[in-house]
C-alpha cells in the first residue's frame, strides 16, 4: 500500500518542481529587463500614438513575437492589426474671456467633432465652473455626457489633473461617423484664476487627418478547446514628449506600460514552450490606451465575446504594491471568480493577489480590459501601482531606473502559474454582468 501511495506523490511533487523551474528558466530578469529597457528607451520617443516612436515600438514587439514563434491572428498576414482613425488638428485656436486672450496651454476642448467651432456667451449654454470640493475626472466626464456647448473655468487646484487630461486628449482619434456630426457641441475648459465671466468668445478651426493605428497581436492555437480564447494584454503606447524638466522631455513610460507589455511577451514565450494550452491564447500589445482605448476597442470588435473565456490585462507592475512584496491586485475582483481561481493555483507559493484597493479610482473601466468586460467577459487588469500617490505617473521620470525588474518578474511568474488551469481548459471564470448600455 505505502509503495503505491508514495510513487504518485513523488511524481506529483516532481511535476510541481519542474513547472516552477521552467517558469524561472523562461521568465527571467534579464529577458524582462531587456524588453522594458528597449521599449522605454529615448529612441522610442515616449511611444506616443501617431508618432514615429510608436512605430519603432511596434516593430520591436513584432520581432519578439516572431522570435518566439507565434502565429499572426486569423485573417492577418503579420502581427500588426491595422485600423484607421481621424484626427482634428488645430489650425487656429482663439478663445478670449472679458477681452483677454487665453493661451493654448490653458485650454482643453472636449466633445468636438467639427472642423469649425464658434460660440460666445449669447449663443451657447453659457459658462460655469468646476466644483473644487469634488474630484476632477468625474466632473469632466459628466460635462462630456451632457453634450453642452459651454465654457468651463477650472481652478488652479486642478492644474496637474488638467495637464494630464490635455495629454490624453491631444491626439484623440475619431471615426468617420463622428466627423459627420457637424453640430456636435464642444465644451471648452480653461485653466484660470478668475471665477466669473462677463463675456467670452470661442473660435476654433481644425483640419482633418486620416491616420493608421496598429495593435500588435499574435496567437498560439488551442487544441481540444481551440474555439475558446484566453487573452493576455498590455498597452505599449505612452504620452510622448512633454515640457522639459531639466534636460529631459521624454516620458519614457517604463512602468506605464512597458512593464505590462514585457510581462505579456514573457508569458507568450513561456506558454509557447510549455505547449500545454487546450484553449487558444492571444497575446496583444494595445495602441492608443492613453487617448481613449481605441486599440482595445477595435480589437474587441473583431472577436466574438462569447468565445473569450478570460482576459489578463497587465498594467503598471514595476513597483511594490500596497500589500507588500510578492503581491498584486486585480481590478473588478468581486465581479467574477477570476481572482479566486488565480489564487487557488498559487496555493503554496509566496505570491498573493488581492482585490483592487482603490475602488474610488474606477480602475476597472479605465484600462484596456473595459470593452470586453462590458460585454460580459471576465476581463480584469492586474497591477501593483499605488496609483493615488504615484508621483512618477505620466512624467518624464517614469524610466527604467525608477522601477524594480524583480517585481515585474515575480508578477509575471505568478500570472504564468495562476493562469494554468484556465489555459488548459480546467477552470472557466464566471461571466461578468454586461453593462446595461451594451
């Protein structure tokens, strides 16, 4: 009896040790560091959408996919998943308040889809102010939903948030149908010291520019459950060139999100070598996350969401989390049993996943998992960032020297192991309730 008991036990123990050793041999600090360093180098110019830098980054990621031996997505001839957007590029921006011109650096225009915008206090919804007792971002979103043509004064208290939002919307893209909405209202936000307006005038002129965008995506076909899909993703765009701080003007985006992109690539390498996926695995580096999540939205439209079993979106994993060493958090943890499955598969290890500690930030619907999550997919973002207090976020100081590659490796290895039962078709996370608007 004892003889037959110990042999299976030893085989099981041996399999566990082998799996751990394989993860450690494939997902190494040298491998991950090389990818992060390359993507966050000055050569990539901050990887801003529509820039030469992001083209270089896409070429690099494609090269990594080819080296690993991944296949392009079905219907694609290479790893670039190309789609198109339209940009409204400013020709003339003139805004005055009480006869004084407002400099362009203090302006933010939201909602506009027209090549010409002209209004004043008599022919508009007037002017108002942001409430300084409330958070900045939710108020902007409410103004965007209201679809009013008006001027909004923004207190200097919100200067940092205002500048960040300027970066996010500076290169936004529009669909062709958007451009046909010639009467679309524009809300003009002005960073101003004053709190009252007697009169104002807005005159904006734009030209239309059609531009190609591209996700970089690849796959490992499944075996017995090939029609069921598991996605691993990270966004590879960042915010480009900023106002110089000393001699530095490049927002390199090492943590945001070269860290997550490096994890996605390392996972592709690991699963390709493991060759044990019953479900089809897709690995994708999204573009344009910083300016509206256009890459993830386009990607999601090419899929049948009912066939997507789970999505591991990885963003900003280069710093120790609020929960300490060997930890990470999962957005929307309570919305499915995705996190519980991952934690079950990590039993006996030092690593733990936790629920999102920052619910007030609404992170679940602020990253590239959002589109598929809204369609019912157990699509979650894994992160370690202390987002409310991260002073390097969207700055020129988000460089490789500011992050810890050991943390990236630890998180990536944890994902590799914890996703095992999902990619093998053993576990299937429960679906997320669809958003009412879908």
